[in-house]
């Protein structure tokens, strides 16, 4: 994401099903979302102006992977 692109997201601790670690901290979840959002940004050719969409899509992907949604 471009410098200055700031995306604030409110993410609560999520419960993971059938895991040895029954929950994931907000910080851990945010790190995974940030990493995925950056991957989406790179995949799109590093074009700015889509940081919010990248973040929201990354949240959907990460939550779907860990929450089964």
C-alpha cells in the first residue's frame, strides 16, 4: 500500500474452531489481514487508491479461512 494510506479496521478476537489455540488475538488477526491486503495490492500491480477495498477483501479472506465463513 502507498505511504499515507491508512486503513483502520475494527476486528474483535475471533474464536477458532477445533484448534489447539481456541482464539486469535486482534493483533495477530490484523497482521494476517495486513499481509493479505499487501499481497492483493501487489497482485494488482501496486496501483494506489484501492487500500480500503484491499483491506476489506483481505478481512473477508482471512476471516473465511479461520472462521469458516
